[in-house]
């Protein structure tokens, strides 16, 4: 049988599913690079410089 019987219950919806995030949600966000708040243009410039094959640069560990 390839069809759903007419008297079966409706499809189950997982209560843990997150709601869809629409454009309005993202328009309310704040652009940040690290802890510093920046303009969208500044953030996009930083992202453009990131090379996917290079790990993020971190400070060198200093002896105590």
C-alpha cells in the first residue's frame, strides 16, 4: 500500500523542532568580530580575509 489510510492520525510534529528563522530575525542582529561591535561592511571584510584551509590565528602561549 502506497497511500496513507483515510482514518489515520495526522502527521506527528516534533515539539523540539526549532522555529524557522526569517530575514527579520537576522536584520535585528549585531555584527561582531570577537567581542568588538562592527559595521556589516567591516565584518564582511574580515570574513573575506579568512582562508578556509588556515586555522584561526591565536596569541602565542607565553611562559609563566
